[in-house]
């Protein structure tokens, strides 16, 4: 009994020493691992990312105003079948469209108004479907209002031949371009029958389009 009692403290002491030694080794391993991790990537290192800018939306050509330099500018215009044209004003020093949407009458009203002939693949207000002569009596001299009345009456009959469907079935409208006051004063009675898109400019010819 006395001997057994004396041996237990020694085993306990050895066990405590062994546990302490193992604990010290574990602490040393953890410290070593922590030092390796810290050296390879510091915890407080800032991480930056780069975000690519979002692509911008493309703009369609129908919303753009073709510059006068890409067409042929006319202060005195004689309509020709198949012409794609804009009525512009030079009042600001540049040939700019006079209104947001086309009207029936594309006639030049003043010396500031010009006609810009464009390629039909560019946005334009009107396309000339037909060219007619009013044939009004010259004595007494007719008025532009009388000439407009003739155009209003005769142009619808030219629509189907040019566009390919009847005017009542079409989404397009009919307009006209009369001689300018100066031309009319010289006896010109030739006028052009026009097709146009009531909501804005057209791109492409409407000849045979069945629109």
C-alpha cells in the first residue's frame, strides 16, 4: 500500500509534463502556421475589382437628321419621280427640317425654304410618286390654292401604281409639292404627288413596297 501510494504522484507528474510538452508543441505549430499564412496574404490587404462599363445603346438612323452635305440642296426644285426629299429651312444658316412630322404640303413658301434631295436609304420626309401638270386656264391667272385643289384630287389615283396597294389600305399618306411662288408666277403648273409617313421620316423607297 505505501509503495503504490508513492508511485502515483510520479506517474501523474510525468503525465502532466508530457501533456505540457505536447501542448507547447501544438502552440508552436499553430504559431508557425499562422505566421506562414500571414506572410503569404495579409488579412488587411485590400481587394480591388474592375467593372467593365455597360455597352451603350445603338441609335437607329431613322432618328437622325442627315446633313445637307450628303444630299443636293435646291432653292428652285422641279420634282422627279423617285426623288426622296426633305423640306428644309435656311433661316438659321443651316438646312434644318422645319417640322417634327411631315405635312401634306411640302411646297417652298419663302426664299428661306430649300428642298434637299437625299438617297432613299437615308431618313427623308417624302418620296415623289408622280409628276403631273395641272392644266389650269392661264386667264384669269390661277392661284396656288386652285393648284393645291387639283393636286388633292388627282394624286390619290397615282398611289397604287407607285406603292403597289390602294391608298385606303396603306399606312402611308399622300401629299404634294407645288411650284414655289416665284415659279408659279412664271406660269409653272407642274406639281409632284408625294408619299410620306405621317409619324416621321422614312428610310428606304416605298416604290412597290405595298406599305
